[in-house]
C-alpha cells in the first residue's frame, strides 16, 4: 500500500485532470497560475540519444572518498564569478568521454546546485552570464529559465515530506522507453524526458499525491485508465507510454503548448518543459547531467536534499530531520 503525500506540487486546473508533483523546487500546493507566454518550441533532436557516450548511461554509484558525501549538499562558490567558472568546468566534465565515475556524479550534483542558486539570484546575471562561453550559453539560458519558472510554483514548508526516494532506473532503459513512446505516439523523446524529470526526477520520488496521482509520470487512476492501454500505473514503461498517448490525444503534434498545459495547467510549467526539452534536443548528452540530479525540498530552513534511501510515512519537522541529517 502506497503512502499518501501530504504536500505535493499540484497543477492549477480549469477542470478535474491528473495532478502531479514537481520535485525540482520542492513540493507545494499551488495557489494560482501565472500567465507568461511560453517560448517557441525547440527543434526536434538532431542526434539520437544513443549518441550519448556509453559511460554516461551508468546507474549512479555510491560516491567514493574524494566525492560529495551521500546526503550532503555539494559545496558551491558564493562568489558569482567563481560559481560561473566552476559551472562551466562541470558542464565540460559532463560532456567529456574521459570523465570517470564518480566524477560525473559529483559534477552533475554541483551543476544542479549551481543552477538552483543562479535561478533564485537574478542579481548575479550581469556577473555570471558574460562568463559563460558561446558553446554553453543556450543551454545555460534554458536551464536558468526553467529554474525561474518552477521556483515560484512552490511554497516553503516547515516539514520534509512523506516520500520514498529511490535510485532511478538505468539511463539506457529510460531512453529506450522514451524512444518507444515517441515512435508510437509522435511525442518527442526529449519532451517525455523533460516531463519525467520535472514530475518525479525520473521516478526517484515514490508516493501518492493528496489528489491521488500515482506513478512515475503522476497520473490520476481515472486518467491512466483512459490512456494506459491496460498497463500498470506504477510501471515505468507503461506510465511513459501513457504520457505519450495523453499528449498526443491533446494535439501535441499541432499545439505543443496546449498539450503540455493539459498535463499541468500552468504556463510556467509549459515553459519549463520547453526549456529542458530544448536542452535535450540541442545536446542529448545533457541527459547525463539531468540523470544524476538529486531531489531537493524547499523548507523554512532552506533547500533540503533528500537522498536515495530517504523514506518517511509522515511529514517530519525540518529541524528534527536536519538534526539527524546535516546538509
């Protein structure tokens, strides 16, 4: 029996549709939607996901002695100029075929922490952005914009949630499911990956929302029954296929914004999905970094990292959690 989450990122809705979690900024109840115009849809990928170097598709491993300790947040520079330079170095490491594990995991964790910090500190833009090289600037802009769309969709909580955090399925399995769904429904693999990233960090967050949404792609059982083709709502493959069918049925081919909006009735959500999908379309190797990102939760004590292995059946006061799990 799955535990009910008492706090969850939920969609603003114009009708009773499936509700969902957004892990990247912490969970919350949305008070209302903002209305910003989503950017133009990014191009379809020009390189197949299989072009990602094989070593980057490994399951995340336990960190070695020279890497970030399990459960601790990565240390990043407080000086924005140094933060920019460190981010560029980590982006390079994530794309270099010679970068070994666990260095890839450490680079991805610092990359995630850097984008989170930059996303909530726009006053750093005049210092950081000029230091980003031309080859990275488009990716940088999209990642920062995604954070700035998702951050206002959360509220600060004084507890950590009733969730279970698990390691995601192997990356090559995820990519195979996205490609299968793309072939069957016409919905780009990069969009399915972007939604999966935002919803449950590729299935890392397990539980049932207060609205009853379930599974890796966060469907209400009634919605999944309509689009799941008789599958299992908790199955990774079945839920990804259902997401492709749902988006296709909502005219993804001709109106992507509307289809994504139907998935989550928020213009900010639509824009964030476009942002992450755009990064993956232009550079499928960026999946290696996203795959290694972790789960953060926004609290009165700041962002709290919930590592693989975290599990609670009830919300925990954040002070109590931090006393036993220093960040």
